[in-house]
């Protein structure tokens, strides 16, 4: 699922694995995207964990987005997907999400899960486009407003 470039940013767009020294830049994206952001220290720990994969989207040297997941045997759980608001709607999240799926497959992962807000239509469309299906709900999952989370799975990576 490779989208067509929406504009010139894609010429400068690269992806790479997050390293602990990227924690400051990832925290900036996190704070711009989430009401209750993870800390810089949390990202530093995640980057150092051998059972995670975090990929960064970069425009030149600037981190403009990231996706992360935990790996447990043949399963992976997406922790976060975030793109700076000024860069949304250009297919960057779609490319980044596809890249993390390919990365986990090289580690033997065959199934992936995630939680998403029911009101997050762009994210729901992204996940459905990659074959994720609703498998249930987590009542009052989101701490900022008590919103439920939709649990989604793709068991055929």
C-alpha cells in the first residue's frame, strides 16, 4: 500500500529506527499529538529495549513522526502512531505504518494489535486499510476524557 507523493516533502522523507538519543525530538512530536504525552525518559527506555521497534519519519534531520510497537513472540502491539499536525494528510502515516509492519515481519511477527479512539476516523481508515478488524472495546480506556478504545487486530500479516 504505497501512496503517491502528495507534495515535495516525500522527496526529503526518510525512515529509520529510533535511538535513545532521539528521545528529545520524539517527545516534541508526542506533546504536539497527545493530551497525556509520554515523557522523554519513556522514549529513551523504549529505544533501548530489544523487544520494541520504534521507527521515525524524518524530513531532512527533523523528526516529524514516529510509530512504536512492542514485540512478544509472534505478536506485536502498536503503542503509538504520531505525525506532527502540520504534516498530516500527506500519506506519511500510511508509509510509516507500512514500514513498521514490514519491520516486525522480519522479526517473525504474524499478528498485530492496537487500540484506537472511536472518533479518530483517519486512524481507523489507516488501520482498516492495512487489514485490521475490530475485536472489542476497552471501556473508559483514555485517561484524558474516559473515552472507550476500539481494540483492533490483524492476524494475517
